[in-house]
């Protein structure tokens, strides 16, 4: 092990020095390989700013729910009802916008209160339904598979009855800002957000190093810390640069200027910048990561997943914890419904169909162990991005939808198999 002349040992030594998660590196490598293969197969159209922009807004809805599914699976449960719950929340929010506000309260489309009230209504419904699922599982000890399988059927059809099977729209313009292309913050604001994100990230890394050193723990060499900071800053600013490079079509700019009574200047261009839906996903990812790593609730979640009996004996109220986890999952379904319905600009009956499978697959591909106790928020988001990249790439190549599902299902099984091998090798499994 002291011989550093060989390439394999040098790579391992560098990885250990930088304290990088080898499994995360493998996932990133797989994602990069997928992108490069599809970029070549599509005539170099996959890694364009336009397609990357589209890919991010397509991933947001599933990724938001996947962050909550990590907590559910970590505690050895499953939630098969998330797609149907998303549909119910979407139906409720659509009803508030097209019926309650304009017809019952006399407030027209575009009223400043419409979008906030609709989102609050969706959050209330999602949280309540999630908490009810958690109560059935935690206090009545009904298996989560049965409760949420029933919820998959029940809530999908409740959504149908709420709308009488009709598509509701168009949704409020302010609400549609959460849908991606309909709501971006522009180039300048995107650079400001990117700079702030870099500053905050570097500050957290520096303070984490100080705390570890202050408690006597081993820390990375200064050069390794600098390399990691440079990588983080490069990734953030690179992501912002790519999305800023996607230009608003001239025809759309002409309509925007015409609506203001102005004429589009010759040669004028404008980038979309960061979508609001992606900013929502980032905010949720940061919040869920903080909850998982820095709060008592997060510690209880992982302790219960690691050993439920020991967690109960140590004084953790595992029944109430289950209610809280599923209530959180319900709230995230509501936020995902905001993004999904805003992107479509209406509520349709098929919204969220099969999302439960995509969400579970994203969490599992991202490293969440079905045996419980292990999982990361960033892994689930990366898993969602890998799945969406596969589907988008195959669609661009012209692969038929049934075969796309075959490939995604095969990747899911392969990911779980690789995860089992990895944990056996690392000693997590005996």
C-alpha cells in the first residue's frame, strides 16, 4: 500500500486525500458517460444549452419528491402514492385558480393573491394526506406498501372526481412562473445567485474545516481543500454560464417588446438564466440536507432506519416520527405538483402518472438502501438526473417509449445490484 508508483494506488491515494465518496464519483462518471454517448448519437445536440436547460426543468418535479423519498426508504418504508398525491394537490390548486378565486371570490386571473393561496391549499392537502398515511402506518401498524398502494388507487381517482375528469386551465400567470421556461430570473440575477452560492459554499467548507480541526479530527491538507473549493466554484459558475447561454428566441422577444409598446432593437439578445423551478429544487435540496445532517429529526430518521428496535428502546417515538416523515413527503408532493402543473400551464388527469416509480428509482439509483439506514439527498437528485438524461437521450435518438421503460427498469435493477456489491465490499453487509 506504500508503493505509489502504480496508477491505481495513486488514484486511490488522491481520492482518500480529497475525502471523496467513491460511490458518488461512480455515479458522476456514469452520468458523464451517458451525456457524452447521447451527445455523439444525437449529432452533438444533447449537451447544448437549450437541451441542458430543458433537462433541468424536466428533472425538477421528480427530484423534489425524491428528496423526501430518501427519508421514507431510510426508515424502511415505501411510498407508492406520491404520483397520485401529486395529482390531488395539482387538482386542488387548479380548482382554487380557475373556480374558487374568480367565481366564488370574484378575483380575476392574475390577482396577486391567487398563486399564493393556491400553493398554500396544495401544501395543506398534501401534508394532511401524508400525515394520514403516516398515522395508518405508524399507529395502526399497517405496512407502508399496503397503505400507499391503496393510496395510489384512491387519490388518483379522488383527483379525477375533483375535476370531473376535465383538464383545468389556463393557470394563473404568477403560478406559471414556477414551471421553468415560463419563469426565469435572467442573466444578471443568475450571475448574482451563482456568486452568492459560491460564497456560501466556500464559507461552509471553511467553517466545517475549522470545526473539525477544533475538535481534533483529521482534516484535508490545505492544497486539497483548495482543490475542492475550486471544483465546487467551477461547477456552480459553469452551470450558471450554460443556462445563461440559452438565448430567448427572437420571435418571443418581439412579442415581449410589442406587449410593452416597444420595438425590438436590432441585434438585441437575451438569455433565459436560471429557472425558478430549479432554484426551488436547490433550496429544497439544501434544506433537506441540513435537516438530515444537522437536526435531531434527521438523526432520529437515520437511527430508526439503522435499527428500529434500538431506536424505540432509546426513547425515540418511532410512531410519531413515521407520521412526520410521511407528512413531509406529502408536502414535497405538493411542491412538486406546483412545478409540474405550472410547467404544463394546466392540470391534466394524467399528471404524475408513474411518478412513484421514477421517484423510488431515483432514490435507489442515488444510493438509498432499501434495507434502511443509508441514503443521501444529493444522491437522490443525481439519480433523478441520470434517469431523466436516459429518457431524454433515448427520445432524441428516436427510441420508442416501451423500450425506454425497459432500459430504465434494467438500469434500476443494475444499480441496486451494484449497490449491494459496493456495500459488501465496504463491509456494510455481512
